[in-house]
């Protein structure tokens, strides 16, 4: 009887550990990429279940979010247009990709390259580039936003923030 008790305890511990691992495997894991988007159209983002591949944050809203699709059907999602710009810069498919942004003025998905960008807007990563469908006297083009992101000229830089916001 004394030899059986340790075996039973070990068997119970292994059963509990197995149940834990099986339940963890069955949980939905955050999405980092979608496949099958051959049309390269904007896809719905599964809020609170999709990770931004640049900053690894969970996407909590479509407000000022972004996504990009490539011809083989893969699509990535971003919580901030600035993250998308940084992430794609060194990718071999950067010229074939279709870039999308969810605008803050019309709440629609539009081509990121035709959008206009505010420079002091609320954005998930705090870069300040809010995407818009309509141009204003304070917006810049996609290419200007891209260059500013790559140079680090956004409101995360204290000098730029002071210049633009006086803070």
C-alpha cells in the first residue's frame, strides 16, 4: 500500500498538468496574421484578439488603426499607422503591399497612400499621426508622414512635441 500512494500522487499530478496544457492549447491565441486575402482588401480586425507585429500590442480599437495586405493573401494589422510604416520599411514586399488606414474623420478604411495625416492627433503609440480622408490646412501626405516616422520626427520626441504642442 505504501508503494501505491506515491504512484497515485504522481499520476494525479501528471493528469492535472496534462489538463492544464490541453486547456491552454484550446484557448484562442492572438492573431498576428491573416491569410487568404488575395483581393488585398481591408479586413475586419478582431478587437482585443489581434496583435500588432511592430509593437506587439493588442489592438483594442479600429480608431486610427492600419493594415497591409500582400499579393499572396497575407494581411497584418497595426494599432497605429506609424507602426505599419516602421514595420514594412525593410520588407521585400513593401512595394507590392496594399496599405490601409481607418480614418478618424470618416471612420472608413481607405488607401493609406491617399490619406492625409494630422501631426498632433491621438494615436495608440503616441506618434501623433492621425489618418484622415479629408485634407485640412494642418495635414500632411502619406510620404511626408512616412519620412517623419523613419526620421523619428513625431510627438514621441520631446523636441518635436514641444515645437508642435508647446509642452
